[in-house]
C-alpha cells in the first residue's frame, strides 16, 4: 500500500499497481485531487495541509463503483498559497464538456488527509464531479494542476 483513497467517507488502500492498471471496458472516470505527504501528520504545529509536499490533479477510474485505478497528472504543485476549494476542473469526454466543479464540492479537499499517516503516502480525494463514461478519450483540466487524459 502506497496510500489511501477517500471515497464516500470510507478509506481503501491505494496500491502501486493501481497507478498503472488499464481501464477495463465499461469503466467510468472522475476527477480527483491527490496529496503527496512530505511529512507525517503528527506533532506540534503540523497541520494536515502543512504536511503535504505536492498536490496533483488526477482521474480515478471506477468499475462497479470501486476505484480500480488512478492516473495522476504531470503537474505537482506545492500547496502553500493555493486555495484548493477554488481549484476548478473541467471534465471532458470525447471532446465534449461533461461537467465542471471546484474543490469546494468536497467541503475542503484537505479533509481527505485526516488520519492519513506518514511521509511518502499518496492520499486521493473523493471525486469532484459525478463519474463519466470513458469513451475514446476522457480528460480532466485543472486550473493550476494541469491536465490528465486517458
């Protein structure tokens, strides 16, 4: 296990294999945020967000309502000065806009970090939009975190 996936108030393990697994036929995708912990979330003065070294935009690939894979975008941003509640995403399927959202859709995206554990872990939020069917091409375009395309 290299991290956690926060989904619907529950947490499931994120494995290294999930970062490279192909999407199966009939899968859905939804945009997510992913936090890479640089420090453990413990000790005096350490807040959940201050323990994060980088934030990434990503796509969670779902099959039967469960996350089967996660794809991260190439842009990792240091969260200092970044208001994640205002981070916007545009979800596109086969060239058509399917949905838009901001991090505020999750309350505060950093809430996913509660009890996340130690340094080096990757914590993936719940979806920012409802899932969309994966056709020929699906992409999530984030304001500051770049784009992710399947």
